C-alpha cells in the first residue's frame, strides 16, 4: 500500500469546495497485458505539468491509475504545447487521443467527476483503492478501526513511514536578515494520515485520541531508527541537522531510547526530545526522571506546544527546558497593556534565546517573533524559505517547483521523496551558507 492511496483518501475528505474536479486515467481498465510503460510515463508528465501550471495534485496509485485533483478550469484550458501535437486540445481530449485504442472496447480511458457533487464517488473510489493496497480484508478493517493497535507486523512496517513527517526548526539572522540556519529536524506524526487510517474524523472532537494514537507509535519509531543509520533515507540521523523525537516522559526511560542515544553518541549526532507541556504537567515525577536522564545523556529537552494561555498560567522555566516551543496565534500580535507586559515578563523568565515559535505558516509570525527578540521558528513558511534556499543553488532543480521541494523535504515515506535528484541537499535542510 503506497502513500498515493492514503493521500487521495485524505484529499477526497477535504473535497468540499466547489470549482474542483477529479480526473482519473483508468490504466487499471486496460486489457491484458495492461498499459505500455511509456503510456503511464507520458500521462504522468502531462498531469504533473497541468498541476504545476494551474494548481492541483497528482496521485499515482498501486493499481496503475492516475488521479488529478485540480480546478475545473484546468480541464477546459488548452493542454501544454510541450506535449507532442497538443494543438488546442484540452487536457482530457489530449489524454483520450494519446490512449485511444488501448483500452477495452466501450471503456473510455479517462473519467471526470465534478466536485463536491461527486465527492461520495471519489471517497468510495479512494477507499476501494486503499483496501486493494496489500492488506487483507481483516487487516484493513482493523486498521480503519484501531490503527495502530491491531495491525500485523508486516502491515505496521508498511504503514509507519506514511504516518510520519519531518519539519525543520531554524535560526534566522538577527535584525530580520535573510540568513537561515537549520537547528534540528523533528520527526512528527501526520495527523491527516492517522485520521485516514482511523476511518473517520475523531481527532477534532477529541484531540487526546490523536495523542493516544501517536503515543503508540513511539516505540516503533525508536525501534526503527537504528536500522536507518547510513541508509541516506528520511530517518537517517546522519543525513542532516540534529534529530528531534516527540516522546512521552516514560518513553525516555526505555531501553529502546537508550539504544538510540548510544547510537547518536557513537556517531556524534545531535539528539533532542520534545515533550508536550500537557504530558509534563500530567505526571511531574515521570517528567523529572526523564529530564534527569536527558541531562545526563546530553540530549536536548524541549517543552512542546506551549499555548499563550499556558504561558500566562504556568511557569515553564521551572521545567528547566533547553528549548520551549511557543504556539503562534494572531492574538499574540493584539496583546496590549498588562497582557503584553505579562508576556514580555514570561519571555524574559524563559529567555528568548530558548524560545522557538511554532506555527510560523506565514510572514506575520516571523515579523512578530523578531520584533520580540525571538529568532527561532518552525512552520510551513519556514519550510518554503528552506526550499527556496535549496532551489537557488541545486544543480538538479530545473524541473522542480517550490511546492515539490517543500513537500519532498517533509516526507518520510519513499514515495513522497520520488523526483528529488539531490537527496543530500534535501536532507541537509538548507545550503551550507544558509542564504535565502
């Protein structure tokens, strides 16, 4: 089961905005021996070009089908003139002409569903493809109901990379200078993928259910890391900046974590552990034990998910963290009077050099943080800045877009990294000089 099926199911659940369509190239309907290899390569190139020029996303599925989710206007516009003989044909017309005569009689090679009217059909299609992806019917039912509690070992091995994401925390130059240095690479959990595997959308109503699922993955992540050393994959601790793991305090006391610590120490690789504030507060004794272990091992201790409200009600500095992750909210920029003074006092107590602003998904969080002495950031806007810095010097970047480079850097599953021809730079986070 590849990542395409999960990503398509996730996208189908979000397909509620009018003006979009799903175009499916039905290679699975081709008669034996199936489509010729060059047909799928050409069709994929045409769809990728349309998605890049007009917006959208292409999904390659295990059954060889290709799915393009895009604005409806994309299907009405002339196809790229770079496609041989495209003329004034639209994208569907071009695909039909190129694949004519190859499909079974009476079955068109392309189908189009208008969204959101056909959203249920797309959901059913994506669910069926997910079920065909290698799990037995029993495994699939268990995965949708209880992931990751009841999967077979083989299914777990296939699922783990698709449930993980990477994101880089950075240090920005003082005074807003556009120089950027990766500080660490966090391995986190893909909320959307967990929701897709759970088979519903329970996490919005009960965020602690997400924490429960994510906690069950910690042991598997710790067990997988030793085998990743030197493989130059997304989880290779040698491939980039120091590795940060999201763990509960009790996971720090396990033998699996001790193995990872020794591995990183032997290879002189930096390591950090991010503990959610709610976990530290829920079990102070476990946190104190974990904090002592981390200090003895020289592993950075990070307090994660500190909200504005928690910052005002608690004293996170008392937890003696090496770094505190403050959640961005637009309300931070609107504070005034006594509230603003309370915030400043809290930042001084922690030390702004130990504060990192997470959720930096636009320019505003960076501007606010720099104005308050914060130079450490993490978020989608930062991801795009890193991608821009890589594309500016990468010799293989001619056919890559900013979005592709950003998404490949966040992917852990091999399928999400396909297309990058400079994985060393991708995993380094940014060029050595860090200029943007």
